[in-house]
């Protein structure tokens, strides 16, 4: 039987059982994001090389996608908002899509630029997603390269995360090349996996008194921890008190290292008992510091603002994979790769940006080298310090409830923004004066950037897909990219490795950040990584 969270309801058509359950706190937060002009929707783009027209035929794709909707019931779910405090998933296998709605799109692209334009249209205003369509697939066949195609998996964040998209892409490609693998699934068992993460505590004793105690202590720890985080700053941006109510213009950029550079970068991390995820916040901070210092030395920043930034700590944040930190039985029986949402959040206060020789310079001086701003030994010391603190946070015996304590105020904030936009979206957002970095910091904490690494995708996404009786691959996976619809003011730094190449990808709100400044930061991210992890610098201290 499905989890007790799922309540049986009458089906809309036929005899198949239907079920509903309330959205969890994290899920509902992302639901209200979606109300706010599809904020936080995510998209996975795969470029593939295909052998034979039948592989990506409409019939073959429809069978494979239908099979995935049986394996992962949230793909066929709908959302009913019965009131602001009563939002539920409904899974009704007998439901059919309306005549004017489809979850499979077959289109053509005459050049790579047209693929990028299609991605941009999905992220900025032309998404087909709604409360009655939580996921869809767009297939773009290239007319300039008939053997190439692009598959876009687009979903609302409340039913998926990046691990879910790994699962969907991998299994979709395998079913396309081997339709014989499509088989009936234990639907009730699959539905039982599709539960809210907050209902999956990792403790053996989940009695009500113990749960109440853990919840109370976890909330107190988190409140005390958050109380120490104040201020902060990010790249120069145009933000007012009204910006939060203006849907973001999602922008993106990415750059990759070579295979050889990637090997050296990851080996350097291993040599220092670090992962690339451990050093990503430090690399991001150092690169940001160099962008800001460069602007000051070029006369593009006032002395007052520079003095503020020199002495103000940064606050970093990002998502965490909660799957291995949740109920072990759920994890072992399919939760590890299930298509559902299972993320938490971390917050970490970084020390002030390291400037070294740059601290006392005036406009007109050249920007010092990386190692003159921070020696390598100090870089690794800072990275280990952050790794230790984040690890201690995640391994805290009450981490599950510490994470949960953050969710109600987050939900209320997102709901308020969504409802304000829903009730006023036909009106222009009132103009308001832009805030200085000092003013922003005085009203709460400001993230320097959010971000995370998706890890080594080569471990979860095979490059080639074939049926058991084939020697040659029917599909070759050439490229993988991830996208998200940004929040207002968002600046997100991601990293991943695919086909042995490490890549940075940045997403930002184009209404508030200048693209040239973001691209400058991306260039500094690449160079900073080369200097500290790939032996790309000469001179300065080590």
C-alpha cells in the first residue's frame, strides 16, 4: 500500500485507484515559487547523437515517457490549491490530459542558437508547465545535423531536483534504445516512495515525545546559528525594496576546463583530502573579491563602498542532497534515485575576503596576482576549515530537524511574495531607490552567491545507450546542461563534470546584475581554479 501520507480518493475515470497528499514544507515552498511566474522551475538539456530515425520517433518517445510516469507517479500528478494553507498532490492514473495540453513536444532546430532560444523561452515566460502539467519533454531535431537531437526535460521543482533529472535522463535514453525493458511496475510501491522528505527522519526511535524533543532542540540550534549571520554582500547589483516582487529575467553562462586540466584539478583536491565541492565556496569568494578589487582600482567603486566590502564577512548558501541523510529504508528501497524532491539547505558565514597586498592599494594601481592576495597554503587552510564546519553541520545528530526548522519561515516568505504578485501582476512595480550594499546588509543578511556542485555526472550518466542485442550505440550522449528559472536577485554558481570536463555554470537575475560583471566573475572563477588547483600561476607566495 502507498505511504499513509497518500489518502485514497475516487478516480476521475475508470477503476484505477487515485490518491492525494498534502505537499511537504519544501515542496510547498517551491509550489509558491511556481505561482510566482514559474520561479525555480528546472530544466535538463541533453544533446544526443542518434542512429536511425525510429529511436526518437513520436511513438517510441510516447511509450518511454508513459513508462517513466508509471515508475515515478509525481510526473503524472496534478496540484490542487484548495486554499493558501491547503495544497495537495493528486495522482489519478485514469486522468487524461486535456485536448489543448501535451507533455511531449516535437520540434525542429536549424542551428544550435535555436536550441538556446528554445531553452530561454521555457525559462522566461513560455513554459507549458502548470498545476495540471508538472513535467514535460521537448525533443528538438537538428535539420543542419540530422543525426543530432536535443532533449529538454522540464519540470517544476516541487516534484524534482538534479538527482531526479539524472534518473529521468538516464532511464529515458535507455528505454528509447530498448523498449523491451518497459514492463509493469509495482505502482503502489512506487507511490510510497513519493513522499515529503520532512516525513523521513533517519532515527530508529521516532516516538512522538522523542520527535517533539528533537524538533524543539533542532529549532533552537538553527535559530541561534542563523542569529550569528548578519550583513554580507555580493557582486554590484541594482536592488530596491521592490525588487523581490519582480520576477527574474533568468540568464546563464558557462565555461569548461580541458580534460587534462580537470584531471589535475581533481587530483589536487584529492591530494589535500578535499572535494571540489569543498573548495567551490572559497573559489567563488576569491574570484568575487578580485572582481570587486579590480573595479575599485579602476575607479568604478567609491572608497566608502570599498572600505565596507573590505571588512564585511560574506554569507554563502546552497542546496544539500538529503537522500542519504533521510530514512535508511526509504533510501535503500529506491529513494536514492527516486524522481521527487529531496533537498535541504546550508548557510555558512565566510570570513572577510582575502586581499593581501591589495588591501592598501588606491585607484590607479594594477590588480595584484592571486598568490599575492592569498597564498596557496592559506587557500587550503580556509577550504579545510569550511569543509570541517559544513561536515560538522551535516553530521550533527539533529541535522534533520535543524533543516526542518528553517522551512516554515521560508514557506511563509515565498507564499507572501507569490500572493502579492498574483494579486498585483497586472500593475507595474512601483519605482524605488536602489539600495547601497551597506543598506542591503543593514536590513538582513545578503548571500554572496548560492551554489553547489552536481559532482561527477560520468558516474550516473553513461555516454552510450544500446539494447542488449546491439553492438553499436543507438544513442550517444554528447552534452548535458542544467538550467533553472532564477529568483529575484539570485546569483547561483554550479559546477559539474561530464565527459571528463569540469564546468562552471552561473545563473543570475538579469534585471539586477550586469552581464559584463557576471562574465568577469566567471573568467576569474576559471583563473582562480587554475592558480590554486591546476598549477596555473607563477610568482607570488605559495
